[in-house]
C-alpha cells in the first residue's frame, strides 16, 4: 500500500538538497503552531485574564467545536482540500432543530432532531459530492460558493416560505407578520442535556467528562477508520485519482462518500454546539464556522494536503486560547477592544491564506 | 467580434438571465413604474459597477482566474480617496486628484498582492479569496488608527478613527454623473460618465492588444509554452495584478462618486461576488474575457438588481430581493465553475 515518505527517509537517501527540503518541511509544519503558542502566551500575559477562566473557556470551546474540525480531515485525506461547505452541515442541524420546534413534536425530541439532521445532511453531502466531481482541482473555491448558495436558499426557506407557502403548527416561532421564523429560538429543552452527564469540577474548572470523551472518541474512531480498507481507498484517491481508477477504485464514488461523511460529521458537530449554547440564532448561527474550524485545524500544523487527528486537537486548543485572550489583550494594550476583534479575524483568515501559499511552495520543492 | 457570432455563444445562464430581466421589465410595466426613470438609473448603474468588473480582465486573461481578492483593489482605492478627502479636495478636479492618490496607493499594495498571487500557481482563486479576506482586518486596523484630521471623516464622539460611512455631498458626489448630461425625450445620457468609463475600457483594450498584452494572453493560454518562448512569466503576472488593482481602485472611485457615500471597514467584501458573476454572465470563461462581455454582463446583472427591489417591495416581502440577488450571483459563479470543469475534463 502507499506509504507517506517521512523526513527521516529523505535524510537517509542522502544529499544536501534533500536535507534542505526536510529542514524546510520541518520548519514550515511547525512554524504555525509555534507562532500560535507565542502569540497566545503574549496575549494571556497582556490580557491579565486568569488561567482558570481561560481553561474553562477553552474546554468549553473544545467540546463545542471539536467534531466540526474533525469533519474537515477526511476531505483533506481524499485530496479535496479544505471542505468549506461544512456550513451546509451546520444549516442541516439548525433546520432539524427548527423543524422539531415548529412541528410541536413532544415525544422523543432529541431522537427526532438527530434523525432529521442526519437524513438532511446525507442528502446534502451527496449533492455536494456530485458537484465536486465536476470541478476537480477547484474543490475549495467551489465549496465556498456552495456554502454561500446554500445560505441563500436556507434564508429563502425560513424567511419567506415558512408561513408564506406552508403553515406550521407552532405559531409562536413566527415573526409577528406571520411569515418567516424569528431571529432567535430558545432551545430550553435541549440546553446542556449532554453536558451535565458525568460533570466534575477539577480545581475550579468545570469538566464535562462525557462530552470530552465523546469528542475524543469521534477522533479515535476517525483515526482507526483511516486504517480500514475503505480509509485506505480514500487515501489512495487522495494521492492520485487517475491511478486509483486504474487499480479498480471508483474514485468518484469514494469522493461522494467522503463528502457525505464530512457533512454528517459537521452536522453532528453543530448539534453538539447548539445543545451546548441552548439558543439558536436562526439566520447567523451557522456563519463563519467553516473559517474558524479550518483556521484551527491549520493552526495545529495541518496543511491542505495532510491532516491528522492530533493536528485537529492541538489546533483547537491553540486557536481558541488565542481567540479568547485577544479582545481583552486589545483592550489592555491599545485601550480599544475593536482592535483585538480585528486581530481575531485577521488570525482566522490569515492562517488559511498563509497555509495555501506555503503549501504550494512546498509542492514546488517536491516536484 | 461580430455581434451575431457573440449571440451564438450565449449559453443557458445568459438566456435565463435575459428572460428573467424581460419578465421583470414586463412586471414593472404592469405595476405602472416609470420605465424611462428605471432605464436612466440602469445606465448609471452600468457605468458605476462597470469599471469594477473591468478590473477583473487583466488577471483573467493572464491565466490567474477570477480575481476573488478584488477587495484588495477596492480598499486601496478607498485609502487613496480618504487621503484626498482629508486634504479637502472637491469638485471634478478634486475627484481626479483623488483618483491619482488611489492609483498611487494601488500600485504599492498591488505589488505586494502580485508577489503573493504568483506563489499560488493554479490556485489563485482560492488564495485570492483568503488574501482579500485577511486584508480587510488589516485595513480595519488602519481605519481605526489612521491620524486623519478632517472632522467629517472621524467618529463624532471621541474624534478618533474614521466613520464607517462618510457622506460625499460636500466633496464630489455625482460629479461624473452630472457632467455633460444630454437629454433625449426623457432619457438622460450621462456622457461625462460614459466617456470616462469608455476611456478606461479603451486603455484596457489597447494594453491587451500591445506587445505586453499578447505576452500575458500567451501565459493564460499555455504557461509552459510561453515560458519556453522566452516570456518572463513572473514579471508579466505581477504587472497584470498591479494593473487589475489600479483599475479596481479607479472603479471604486467611480462607484463612490455615484453612490454618494464612502463605505469603509467590511463594505468592500460585499462587492466582490456581484462583480465576478457579472463578468461570468457576460459569457467570460475561466480563461478569457473581453470588454464587451463586461458591458453586457454588468448591464444584465445590475438591471436585475435595480428592478428587483421595487418589484419585491410591491409584490412580495422586501427581504426576498436581497436573497434572490445573492442566489443569482452565487448560482452563476457555481455554474461557471462546473462548466469550466467539464471543459477541462474533455480537453
């Protein structure tokens, strides 16, 4: 089977050129995490926030965003780059919550949300996979546009069609004019249902053992999933789709399955996120998740060609630490919290731009 | 190119958009809206957005795809204008002075942007998107900290940091729109505006037909072949990016004088996708684009934008026009990506 050639292998082959390459590769894969660690420490010192507070917040965000980041890994393994259409998965999760609340379902609420969300996200993932098979080599920009388009369709459905084209039993969630859903839906029945299972306090930090275990377990399942025959096929398609077609792997079918899996995972991630928050911002709740998730993954040292579970988990912690401290640091250093906010969005977008530029440079060296 | 030959190249999206526009005009007629007023406005909208769409051409023809980092050019134009307004420039001469500042700023920022873009061989579109997105927060730092002294540009309270929205009435709002307006039976032709945009279009055509432009198009068609025949690819590509950025900076100046307000901070991001989809509606492919495609595409898209607002207000909900706009803009881009992919597969 295909094996990744490791830097040590390159050194064994000898030659200064190859040593240089491995050195560059070492630095470029470690550079982003190192930068994040340095920035986080400076931010933490400047902001004057207590370590307790930051640890609490980071753990909370680890639970909220963990599965969403894991959803990005499989498309990268399949050579499709970062899947920015995880927003579609998030929209499916929100649509499931809205439909359960709107239909006044009283029994088995949680199960029905899960079933509706999974059904919708597998259909959405299938469609995204079909589209991406038409645009080989330009998957990333296409997923961005798909995300925008899906957002518009989502707005059309919930702002115009609900109440306008079809009536819903629960009229409390409609706007006063009778058409369209309100901006905010209270998910009081779902708030923290999973959080409070097995929750313990360790030195003042609230730790929800069950949720952290769940996120870690999804990570481990994915890790072993890659080693199964199906996972190997995915990696094979990621290396060279043409050649894997020749050895009898249906690469287009694999790519569709990969997108379905990614969208379903994103939906699960957003379900966890929403039950943690307990509030549903109908029109803005799903936005920007793709940017933060991919920036966090890249902050952990992943590239657009290579990503592992460990990158996702380290990236989560690094990125969110910086994210929590930067507004307060901006307030303390420049007396202006808006600057910290700008720094935050620069970090999110800049990390992705940097990873794109660096990765292609690396390719140049390899070929 | 002959107009009949061009019409034959029309694909489904052009026909659908054209049909949609005709239906909208028909509905507007039924609702007793003044069609001459709408036509006058559509002409201004064409010139207002046309220059921004034109700015995509040099990069598209140089094989760098659609410039999704258009916000870089737009923001550098805004910086140039702000410098001009801070000095109190007004009237037509002041507007031209602002354009000169904008060109200067765009040359500097465009060089940096070009150096980044040439690193992204084959992935300029996604890379440009994120360079554009991360440029906005950097410039937000600039807008907050820049030491401008004109009180009308700064926040009324505190007097630090520029406002998100600066009114241009005391400076040069509508100077080009109201220059040499000829009225023929109710239809107002803003000749000054058209001449200015036509001049820019002519400059682009001339540059693309020059020795430099032919080299650029050769790169767009086959990069290896162009390199083998002795074209300095990196130099030409960086120049194309600078050229694109400069035209985008001039484009935002034209847009802003017509709109009457200078919008800073995150506003440039909202202009990128409509501009890209206007070019694609005109029939440009991922490899080649022409000036007449810009004119036709911009006119179709902007007329739909213009008509959809009053119609949606009268017939449906006000929100629906905004949603349909973005469905059209993003749907066209997705369609063009899929079609471009199919061509690539058959080749």
